C-alpha cells in the first residue's frame, strides 16, 4: 500500500498524505482506498446502507462542486422565482429536521425542468421546473424529495457504490483528509470538478426520497395530494416527447404513482 507521511488523528486513525501521482498509481494498482468503510442498518429506511464516507465528508467534497456550479450557471435574482423558494424551502427544511440557516438554496436560470441536491444541504432549482409548477405545494414536493436525498446521504451511498465498482478495491482503513485533496480525489475517480458529486441515484433512492419527501411536505403544512398531481404532470410531459432531465434516472411512472398513493393514504 502506498503511504506517505502517515499521521494519527485525534480518533487514533491514520491520516494519509499522498501526492496526485501516488493516488493515481495506487488506484490503478488496486492498492489504495481513499474512503473509510462502513455498512450500517438505517432504522428509518429499514435497510443497510453501504457508506465509505460520512455526510460531513460528502459535504466537504460538495463545497467546491457547488462553488463551481454557481460560477458556471447563472443564479437568478428574479423575485418571481426567489420569493417562491424563500416561502417554501425553509418550511420544508425545518419539517425535515434541518436548520434553514445552514442550507443553501439557489434558483438557476435555465429552461431545464430539473432540480438537484448536493450533500451538506445545497439545493438547486431551475427556473424551468418552477415555471412548470402550479403552486407552492408542488415546489414543496420537490424540495421534500431533495431534502430526503440529503438527510439519508444518498450521495454518499451512491459515491461509495460507484467507487467500489469502478476500482474493484477491497475496503481498507485509509483516509485522505482535508480540502487540499478533494479535487485530486474527484479527479482520479474520473469525476468533473463541477459535477463530481451529482451522481445518478438508484431507483431505490428515488422512491425513498419520494416517500420521505411527502412526509416532510405534509409535516410542513402542504397538501401531499399535490405530489401526485406534480408527478402525473411530469409523466404527461414525458409522454409528449423526451423526458425532463429530472426524470432521467427515476422509477417508472406507474411504480412512483403507486408508491406515492400508498404513502399519502397513510398520512390521512
């Protein structure tokens, strides 16, 4: 295993300082793992999660991606969009157990019917999806969905799965710490600087985000039935042409609608 300047942190774990060349060489040889392993049962989800990185570690990786994204995409200050998000997002975040002051929500100027979440409570909506929405309840539908992705560290789980599959590495107790190495890690894993942690979620993740997102919006005082209306509209949009970007990795329409109907019935 390639290691340089090994230190021990406050938790008694090794901190490995490596050059970019060492990381690339080690990954290619299958001798370096840059993530700390973990597989734990999540009571809320009712399943095990494979996580090599914590929510905090993923948030650190997301920081530079978020900064780059805001430089590459135009953030709108149009009150028609910003005011709507400012009404809805804090309520849903709070209902999801978060502190709105610790989250960052931006609206990007684009016709894309899309929204996304990055670890650490960073959420982006495009003006296109807000134009598509009829009311605040539908905004809450997507905001709740994205908050659930963040809460359950779906990015970290997907990141862990993708990394393990791509490298074929066995799990080892080695970590590269500090923001100094974040871009190197994303680079050697073949990830772009701005989209390094925006990975496609699995259908299981999407259904989980739907389920808990509906709970969050309901808890925030929004009409859960509007979640069905929104996804039915999205399905109709898809049937009229190419699917909106927001549906690119999502479950089938019938699966999603059936699952939402079941969950909403439990809320009444």
